[in-house]
């Protein structure tokens, strides 16, 4: 349950939380055509709050809008400013940001080329996405019976609202079977990603994640982890992963803005390595959290000051 805050940024203005409403004819509500982002802000050890990789998230939002041919009425700079303002208006020192670009009411057919393209930015407090202790102790995952989007059916590189029915189905199936998260294969049987995270494995000292041409979202955290791993001198490879390679991994973890770096300790009842959090995962987690909320200032270009 999201705790109510004070303000929501709607179409260029800060409105009261309870007044941020949409009409029932809102096109996106019916057909799911719209784009969104998930961004985190952290209070770092200098006592100040920064949004992590805001530029890349708004880049991806605009890319998603391009994919669905729905250019927002607000610029990159304006949406970025709204992200800073919404944290300030709600006096948040850390939290999760949700910019959304959606199609308003007007025509009701799927075409609806003249409906207004609306933009909003909201924020809320969000702890460990995959549950209490997930980041520290790892999660149990299940290979989903649902396949990830085929690249010729959906837009895997877009964070498109309607596409998330696939994530929701997989997540619900996994949770109802007693697991923490789903791992989806692509239609050819290769490992794709979690319902809301990218996936990495470690085998024989090498860090492996599916390549961008796979049916995966181009995760900002994925890029962060690849960058930090290279800096740490950890061998990295972007290649397809099979189900049995996943089962035989020494370590595995999910990455995502919400999930951060969440170790996977078990997949379909097979322990990853010794079943705990492996050494390379621990090393990357330590570096990641130092960069996002500690004192590691090796990537100032990733930080946008809020207050
Ligand atoms: N895959 C999917 C399907 C997601 O929803 C997310 C979360 N945005 C990710 C991967 C991870 O992306 P990011 O690291 O940019 O949050």
C-alpha cells in the first residue's frame, strides 16, 4: 500500500494528491498505450538527496514514447525538473519516482490519433521491492510458464504500460506458488529477465547477462552493474543464457531500480552455488550501494541533486 503524500505533478502543475484524477474514458486505461519510468532518489552519506541516473531514465521514457509514436507535450528538461520538484514538494529525502506519459480521453477506437498526450510525475516511498531481507539474503525464483514478449509482437525496449500484463501474470503465478519472483524465458527458450528486473548469472568467475538484442528491457541498473563490474575487473559477457546454464550458475541476481541488486539464492529448488549470496554479487552490491547512497563519487554524472 502506497502512503499518501502531498502533491502530484500533473500536466505542468503541482496538484493535491487527492485531486490527481483521470477521466474514465482515458484511452490508456482501456488499451494500455502509454510509457512510464521508475526512478529512485537516495539520501547519500553527504546528507543530500540525489536522483540516480535521471538523465538515462528520461532518455528511455522519450525512447518509449518514440516507439509508440506518442511524443509528450513536455521536454526532457521539463520532465526532469518535475522529478526534482515532486520530491521537494513532498519533502522526500529518498523515494521512488514514476513519470508517466499516457493518452487522454477523446476518441475511443484504438487509433485515436488526436487524443491529448498527457504527462504526470508522482513519487512514493518504496522499500525493498522483492520483500523484506531480499537484498541482504536473496530471493527464491521460479521459471515462469509465461514467455517474455516476442520481439516481433511487443516492444521489449519500451517501458510500455500495457506490456506489463505479461509481468503481472508471471509475478502472480510465482507468488501464488510460494516464490518471490518469476524468471521469464523468451519464446525460443532462452533466459530473458524477471517480471520487473534484468537478470545476471555468475559462472566460473564470469558475469553473464542476456544481450540487448534479447527480449529484455534495457535496464539502467543493468548498465550500472556492467559499468561497475568492468571497473572492478570482473570479466563480463552479454550472451544468451539457457535454462540449464541458469540452474548451474554459481551466483545469480536481479537488477532493477525498484529491486536494486537482489541476489537469487534458488531457482526451481536448485540452489545457486552454496545457496547464499555469492562473493561477486556481494562485491557488486557493495560498490552499487556506495555509488547510489554512500560516498563513492566516481560517477558524478549519474547524480542529480534535489536538496
Ligand atoms: N526489466 C523489466 C521488465 C522492468 O520492468 C525493469 C524495471 N524498470 C527492469 C528490467 C530493470 O530496469 P531498470 O534497471 O532500468 O529499472
